[in-house]
């Protein structure tokens, strides 16, 4: 299986930590020059420094993806430095807990700005460059929440369903232009966000709640970020050259296995 990304430039949003960081590390290990895009400068810098220390190529880029002009400036800077954009991974996103009845407008707007408009902004800026090159791969981070109902995730599920829809639209609109587009739909993944969420909402009961969240997956645990990164690597490499317009559950049996 040819998983090499040698000499390709890959933009990965939200790459300062968690799944995005794992994807950046996996891509760099396969020869890509990774663009670590994150709103947190310290986290972007840390990821880039660790990749460089391991012998890989990485550039830290600070960007608020919800602002279109900022994203356009980011893409221009990357093109000036690298001359190409081969891969875009729309990974950055934020979470929210609530129903349609108790989700405040400000929270809904905040989720929309990052999870929906942020993905659109990146697509809007990058796809014309890929179209000019007649080549490119886009990978969007959706969620099992985009394809099934999950309690108390109204705004988040709405946003990830939009990401799923954007994936299908991009795959359709750009299939004749040499561009592939897919999405990944993970269940729960053990990231620093999960640890922070438990510490904030369940002080003193973190271990108990972690186990409860883990058991929501029939396989009995959360995914590791590296497992999501392995799938991302496949979908962004030539090994998946016949794959476009697909959603890939990676969910420990959440969707289809019952016990």
C-alpha cells in the first residue's frame, strides 16, 4: 500500500493538539510538509517543534478559521512559502452540549462560525488552488453525530451534518477536476478536550465518567488519536485514489454493533 506523502504540502486545521496533532505527525512521518494551523500559537508551535525534532517538516500557522480574510491570508502565505497545496484536512472544531430548547443563540452561532463557516472558509480558499493544479485531496472531520441522533448534541450534530453535506457537494463538484473529498465520522476519541471536559464538569468523578463514556462504544473504549490519523493517512494518500464522496465511521461499533 502506497501511503507516501513525500514532498506534498498538507494543511491541517486544529493541529495543535488531539486528533489534528496526530494527523500532522502521521503525515510528516510519510514525508509531507505539514502546515500546523491552530488558533493557539503555543500549541501550534509545540506540534511543529516536535515534528521537526523527529526529522519531519512542519510550519506553525496561527489562524482563526472563522474569519475568511484571515484564512485567505493564510493560504497566500503557505503558497508563497511552499508553492503548492496538495492536501487539506478540515479538522478544527468545537463542541457543545444542549438540546434545541436550551441551546442559546450565542452558542449556536459560535458552533456555526467554527464548525461550518470555518470549513467553508478553508474550502473556499484552497479549492481554487487545487483546481488550478488539477490535483488535490480534501478530508473533512465529521462525526457519528452527523449520521445518527445523539442526546444533547443539537448544535454540534447540526454542524457536523453540514460538514457531511459539504463533503458530498465538494466530491461531486470537483470530481472532474482531479480533486477527491471524503470525511471521517469518529465516535469518542480520547483527547485533551475529553480530559478537560471531565475535570470541569465532573470534579472528583473523572475516572468514573471516563469509564462511562468509554463504554458507550461497544468495543469498550475510546479511540486513540493515532487510530484516526491512520485512517486519515490512507484517505489522503494515493492508496485511496479510487475513493471519493465517502463517509468513514471509525466508531468502535457505535453505529452497527450492539451488546
